């Protein structure tokens, strides 16, 4: 039953591109009536006795001949079907997700629903949900600790990005917090983009490493130069991260600063950013023609082969 249903759906909505060619069948019928083959009986008066075919075989040959003709004409009429599809536009925002993977992210109790999970576990889950929600955006990931690095270049493939995030772990970039360097690295990820909207979402639960050689002013100037708007997020208690410094970065680059003491608040922050920076782009719908002429053409071809084989087998020229 399922097979028959699939076949019906496959051929439903068929139409012919050149329906006028159906009249060609009338020419063949007319020719069959008017242009009958005349045997040279004047020279071979008894030849008709040798080419007589049993009535059953004659009907089969007649059927095969007209089946071949009919299928060939149907093939020439070009049966087609419109099949619509949606092309997802790739004109969204460019977003750098900058994530703190320092040792302090080992703290537990951030997720109210799972007190045994670390802050970083909660962050990865929430960031993954954010990635899936941004279908039209080109996103990349920067991870930082003692140093920073690009974990994923910009990509539209949300599944790949989710896999990258799921494989991040605490301490992979060292135990400390090179915050200013990570911001510069996020801008570096976005600087070659031609997008009019470039965003960096900077998340941390600590203070910038005191002996860091990369100055804050340089990171902010770098962001301004390449028109990168920074949304800064501090997680944990307010005294655990430099709230004033995160606000300064956001204000200087045209973004906003947030704080979250638990996973629920962090999830709400990413939802808020999603609303503030929503790329309102409609998918474009197209349709392409699926051609089915090959099916009647094959029937015509094999009918003709069988017709010729049976005629030759019976000795008919």
C-alpha cells in the first residue's frame, strides 16, 4: 500500500509541456489507413501465402507497433512535474561566540536543574540552543583561557558548530583568563567579513589576567575599526567578574552588557540578544521541472525491439 501511495505521489501533478504534439498520432492513424503497403503480387502472385501471420501474432504485432508509436509521441510531448523547494538565504549576521574555558568554569551549582554540572556544561548547552535558533547567520567560535584561539571559523552549518561546542572542555586554552586578547581574536574572526552587521558575544566568569600583555584599549579600537558590536555577559555572582569593564566594552562598541547568576538567566540573555539582533529574512521559494519523458521513451524503445524481433522470427520483412 505504501509503495502504491508513493507512486501516486510521484506522478501526481504531471502535465505535458507540448500537448499539441498529441495530434501527431492522428497522422500515423491516417497513414495506416491511406498508405497501406501494397505487395508486388504482379510479379509474385502467391507471395501473400508466405507472409500470412496467425491472427493472435498479428494482433500482438499491431499492439506493439502502436504502443511504440504512442509512447514515443507521449515522450515528445514531454511529461513534466513542478517540484517546489525553498532556498534558505544566507544574508544573516556574522557572529563570533567568545567563550571562557578557564579553570573557574569548573564551578558547580550554576544550573538549578543540575547542580552537579559545571558552569561550562550549562554554557555549552545554552550556546548550542542559540546556534540552532540562528539559521541564517554565519557563526564562529573563539575559546579562551590563558590564551585564545579560533575553535571554529565562520560557518552557516549549525550542526558542525554544535559539534564543535560540544567537544570544548575546561582548561583547553589554559587555566587563566586572557579576556582582552579573546576579544581581539573574536574581532579577527569577523574582520574579513563584508557583512554590514558583525557581532561578538563575549562570555566570562572572571577578571582579565593581571599580567596580560594585550591592552583593553587596543581590543576596543580593533572592534570599532571593523564595526564589531560586542555583547558582554558575566556569569556567576557580580563580584566574580569585572562588571564595570564588561559594561565599558559593550558601551564603547554599541552593544549591551548582561549578568547571569544562574543558567535560567543566561538562557534569557541569549534569547534577548536573539531578539535584539534578529535577521528578518524570508526564505525564497523556487520550483524546478522534473522530466518524465524517459519512462514512455523506454517503453517505446523496448516495444519496438520486441516488434522487430517477432517480425523477424516469423520471417516477415
